[in-house]
């Protein structure tokens, strides 16, 4: 049983401005250019029991590239002190990009995300997130620990990028926005079913090319609707370890002023409230 007291910490990061230059060959291939890989990680962190969406100041990171790069993929790992993947899932969610993602409903960012059920994001070929040379970038790793004891873990990231110097065919720029069913994003689900949602508008003409969900244990699906019709639903895959994603080079067309709704279903089989977050990270071209 998780302790009744919940630790929910949000603190400021220290600006360090580290330059990422450790480019390595990537197994990924693209017609648009040679794909490289950049890795970075936290040190081992003590995550207190009952921690949810824990932001540790020593874990956050500011950095930059010395040259323009296109981010085309993002993969996150959790490792214990032996360097192995722990049995429990201690990843809440995390972002890397041009700004820290705030708990608002209208923020546009250039960056990618991952979470405990979507630890890897791969963009459709021909699309990427352009990060200019020298731009300060922010990485915000967040941990969950529902156990009764402190855990000591670290978070590692692999960024898949195409350096501007290696581009062979033009890439199309993607922008991102996080749309949640609740603000603040953390809420609690009583025993049984819980379905809720929120409406929003996207203030541009363009196309949605990627959608990934953010969800906690006992989440069933997160979906995007328009006019009462489901555009896409991301559900838990068989085995209960990963969620589906939407990825399309053609994309879904969007017109400025159209009303959308993000909604989510949880099924709590326990006899006590459980923590929940539910939303969509949407990547689009304009």
C-alpha cells in the first residue's frame, strides 16, 4: 500500500548550459540524412516513498548544441545502482526542448516527451524538431515512487538527431503542445471507472503528425475527439506495459478555431484512490 501522504515537489532548475557534443552513430536510418545519437543522464537519485511527479533540482539540466540539429527521436531509460532496469516503473514523464513545459493549456514548445508507458518516441520520417545552434534547452526528468521505501535510480536519455550538416533532403519542422484532462495535471481516481475530459482549440492551420499519451497505472485510454467523433484513441497495449501512439507523415488536418476534446478513462480496481494524470502530447506542422 502506498502511504497516504503524497510528496509532490516542483522546484527550479539550475542553469548550467552544458554543450552536447558527444555524437555517436545511431542504428536508425533516414532518407533525409545520417542519424546520430546523443546520450545524457542524471546521477543516482534517492526518490522518497509516495513521491509523484517528483522534480529534483539536481536532476534537471540545461544544455545547448553548438550547431543546428533536428531531433527525430527520444528514448528514456530508468536504471538502478547496478545499471539494470528495475522491476517497478519509476518514470513519471519527462520533456526535453526549448522551454520548460508549464501546467497551462496553450503553450507551444519545440521538443519531445516520454513517460512511463511511452518511453520511446520516433517521429515520422521527414519530420523533426529543429533546435538552433546555441539555444538553451531544458530537460525536466520526473520520477514516481509508489513503494514503501526509498529507491535509488537514475534516468538516462538517448536523443536521435540529424545534424544540419548531414541533412540530404529537407525536413519539416514540428511544434508541440500538451493537452491534459485536468489542470493541475495530477488528480486522484476513486475505486471504479473514471472518465473525464477537457475542450481546447488549436490556433493554427496545419496537420497533426504525432500523438502520444501521458497516463498512470490503471489508465485504459486517452483520446482526441472533435464534434463528438473520436479522431484517435491511444490504448494500453497487451501486457499493460506500453501505450499506443499516433504517427503519420500525411497527418490529420487542423483548422484554426476548431474545437477539440481530450478525454481519458481510468479503471481503478483497488479499494482506495489512485494517482492519475491523463493527456496528449501533440506534434504538428503549421
